[in-house]
């Protein structure tokens, strides 16, 4: 039975999707805790309602990133995690923290990495004029929004899209692929070879939801 600790900063909708998948699909795992750097994070209420330990390590109570990360690691390690999942956790982590969880920490980023790392990915995508956008689940490394890619999902960018509508469409596929990636980890199906993640036995690591053209070729 593997222990999963999920880190959030806000609503935690990806956390909710993972919790539900763990229960409904009968993973040999449990979500041992949900931790947040913000005491007002909405997702903490959901976790508590599910009987999951919900805790706060408020970054504002620490003078620097290093001291915060040490306190956060202590709170995580109290639950003996096999996997740490970043689900909308809005803090840049120190290299020492990342190294401590090397090979057992996943993140989800709302773009097709390595394109558009950092913030405002949907606005970046629209400004760049890309025709396909999406989301990536990857192992966390010291480089921000980089690391071996576990799974990606892509969708078409429509002419009418705004950063807000694109974000909403991408979030829907996040809820599909993040539980899938976590489930693969739980089942010991992920192998990293020369920086590339493979699923064994093989399973598609790219999902596409490309819409058919509208009448007249307009979207």
C-alpha cells in the first residue's frame, strides 16, 4: 500500500480527481495527506470531508524558501510518502527539497512542455499563435517546469479562445491525465531511461482531443 501526499495552494481540483480515482479504481494506495502553504486553500475542506489528514505549512511564517521547504518536508515525511503530488502548488521549491523527493514527485503544468514554462501559459500560447495547446505531467527536477515527461494531452486552439476559456478546456483534460499518471506510478509501471519516461507494459502517453473543423472551416 503506497502513501500519497498531495500539495495544493487553492481549490485543489486535480487533488479531488486523484482522490476519487484512488477510491473508485481501487489503487493499492491511499492519499495519506493533503498539505497547503495557504490556510485558506479551498481544497483542504474537501480533504477533511474525505477523512484525509489536511494540514498547513504557511510560507508566510518562514523567513526564506529554505526554512519553509525544510518545514514542508518534515510535514510531508511524517506521512511516509511513496509519492508527492504537486496539484496547483504555487511555490518554487529549492534544489535540496527536489533532490529529497527525486523520482517520487510529480507535477502537472498547463502547457505542452517544454513550451511555455512558468506562469500565464494560456496567454503565452494565444500570443504565440499556436494551433495546439495542452497539459503535461512530469517528474519534478530542479529546473522549473522541466523533468521527464510522463504523459501529455493536447487540444486544438480555437479562434474564439481567450486565456480563460482555454484554461477551462485544459483543466478538464488535466483531471483525466493526472490520475492516470499517478495510477501508473502506484502500479510501478513507470521507467525512466536516458531521461525519457516509458510505461510498461506500453500504453499511450499522449492523448489528443482535437476538434473537427466547424462548417465553413471556422472555429
